[in-house]
DNA sequence: AATAACAGACCGACCGTTCGGTCTGTCAAA
DNA sequence: TTTGACAGACCGAACGGTCGGTCTGTTATT
C-alpha cells in the first residue's frame, strides 16, 4: 500500500461513515473499524481529525468544480449546459456521498473551512457567470448582471438539493429538478417585445 | 419563575450557544453556564438533551410558519407578498438565531427530526402554493402547477440563505435577495403574447 | 411536613490523541 | 547469499479530558 492509497482508503471510509451518521458523529473509533486501518496508522497519515475533515472538504469541492468544468467545456448552448449541470448535480445527490449540507454546516462554525468554502463559491460563481454571459451573447438570456445571476443560479441549485434531500417524501425528485431549471430559464430568458 | 419561563430561558440560551458553536457542539455544561440554570434544573425541565434539541427545532419551524402566515394574511398582490416573504426571511437571517442550516443537517441523520421537517415543508409548501394560485388568479403568474412552483420558491429562498450565509464576503446580501426574488417573479410571470 | 424547583458534585462511557513497540522491505557490507 | 542496520508503515493499549446523565442535598412555598 502506498501512501496515497492508504490515505484514500481512510478518506473513502470516512465518507461512508459521514453518509450514515453525519460528519458531526464521525468518530475515530468508527473510522478505525470502517477503514481497516488502525488508530496509529490513521495518525501516521493524518496529524489530526481536523486534517481528515479538511481533506474530505477539499475532495468534495474539487469534485464539484471539476464536474462543472467538464460540462462547461462541452459544446452546446448556454441553455443546454445549464440543464446539464442541474441534472448532473441530481445524479451526484443520489450518489454515495453525504449531502454537502453537512459540510456547509461544519464550515459555518470553522474559520479555515469557511475560507475554503468562500474560495469554492468564488470559482463556482466565476464559471457560472461565464455561462450566463454566453447565454446573453447568444441572445437567449436577458442582459442581466452575470455575477448576480450566477449567484442566483447556484442558490437555486443548492436550495433544490437542500430541500429535496430534507423533504424525504420527494415523490419525484427528478421532476422537481426539471421544474426548477425550467423556472430558472424562464426567469433568465429574454422577452419577446 | 414559572415552568414555561424557565424552559424558555434554557431554550434561548441554547440558541445562543448554537449560534456561536453550532448545534453539534452544544454541550450541557455550556448550557448550564449560559442559561444560569444548573444541571439538575435543566434535567428537571427536560428529560434529555434530545428533548431540548427537539424543542429548539419546533420553536424555529413554528416561528417560520407563523411569519409566513402573517404575511399571507395581509392584503396585497401575490407579487408583493412574495417580495415581502423574501425580505422578512432576510431580516430573520440577520437575527439572533443560528442558521436553519444546522438544524437541517441535524435532521438529515435523525429520524424524528426529519419527520418534523417533512411536516414543516408540507405546510410551508401548502401556504406558498396558495400564494402562487392567487398570482395565477390575478393573471400575473403563468398557470403552472402551484405545488411544484411552491417547492421551487422555497428552494430558491432556502438556497439564497444557504449560499448567502456560507459565502461570507457577501458584499450586499440585500441586493442578492432582491435580485433573486426578481428573477423568480420573471420566471413565474405570464408572458405577453 | 410535604413537595416542587432547583443546585452542583459526581459517574461511567467515550472522545481524540499519543506513544512504545512490531512488522516488512531495502540496501550495503561481509 | 547471508546478515545486520535502518526506515517507513502500521498497530493497539493507554491517557487526559469532555460528554450526557444521575444522585443527593438544599431551599422556598404550600
């Protein structure tokens, strides 16, 4: 086992526990059981529990940004790309990881984590703003401030998943996502005069 | 001090701690210090920490619903009411309480809490759906499914605060809220043909 | 005297962290 | 080819501290 492999093994086990019991209830003893690595081994690779949390944080944020980047670099209209981003996030929500909600809650009371989160939202906003600008250039979006609009898009996206994941009945989460993105596109669109 | 007063005193102190350190780090010993009530006293009024959390949960959700109810019962167009709800929530976010974010995160891994949350979102959705129906009846909103639209409105509202509270720079949170509600109203509005 | 409403010392369980020791593999000297 | 020195990776018992919760004692009211 190389250094990187063991680290990844520990991190992945940590995500598994966090998905079940929440980040707040992630204990080192549980992590020992779930990862198959001993206490000492874990502390050989990470100098504290906080460092593990930070590593998980970075892992999730980087993954999210790279998903967005991949979508943006594809060909297609701004409208199509926006729909794609919402649908991808939908898949991610159904995936193995705990909701980002837990991470945000953690960051709310931790300075170093919230700094990372700010950096994340910054680059997220920049990327979506470019997309909005593309839509404006294509003539499909009304010429609103791309930065403000980008924040609204991100807010809606995050909100849909926050509510969707909390509101368990969720007869049809997919339909809700589609409806949200359609509402969004209506709001962004240029009106025929 | 009556029973109800002491209970409230404990709950309010708990909110104060939660706002500073998060719900996950709310300890009974801290609560003793902050509330001015001893361990024995607290456990006289609440049979466990979980019961305190549950009481806080209900407190926040009931407060939110009553704010929405008050706004809905006022006179005015659906458009005006929607703007008002967003602005009220903005004030609440600047208030003394911790972000609901923490509560949602807690509920995500606690069955009894998530049940309460589902009930909350249910009545929230019903109320907003009525508002959407009002807008449709007034002829300002396009005739979309009021229930789905209501969920989208709630999602955007929650998302705006989630992102707004996490994304600390927040040059101008008020402007962001205004922009969000405007985008929303554009999306909901009936198109001129 | 009886009881409601506390106060605060105290409890065992569990927390994150440390630390002495072990195991495996590498590599140079014999 | 064997041997011995060494290093990195890992183990798990143990530690101090904190956790939620309990217990006995006290006070004020009835």
